[in-house]
């Protein structure tokens, strides 16, 4: 199993909702950072990616911009 998984989101992002639903279905614990709730979160996304795109998913030392486009690699990383 992976070490900590972080996901930076906004409430209106459908890819964010898909990612969170998938992680819940797979029983993968994650910490959600809603970028509309704290101005530090979008800055963290910018530092991690150079962009402000959600979902930004951090698994260990890997950073992914988007869920659907990175699904295969994310799936491999979260396998037990």
C-alpha cells in the first residue's frame, strides 16, 4: 500500500469527484485539501506543479495533475 495520499480539489471538479469515489471504493485512505477553503492549498498546488489545476494528487513523492489522464499509474501505485 502507498504511504499518504493527498488530493487537492475544488467542489465543482468532476475529475476530483471521480478520484475521491475511486479511492473510497478501493478503501484507499486519503487527505483532501479543498482549494476553496484555504488560500494556502492553491499555492501548494502551484509549488508542486507550476500550475493551478485540480485534482492534483500526491502519492508519496509522485505528483499527478488530473485523475482520469493518470488513472493507470495511480492504480498501480495504490495496489496492495
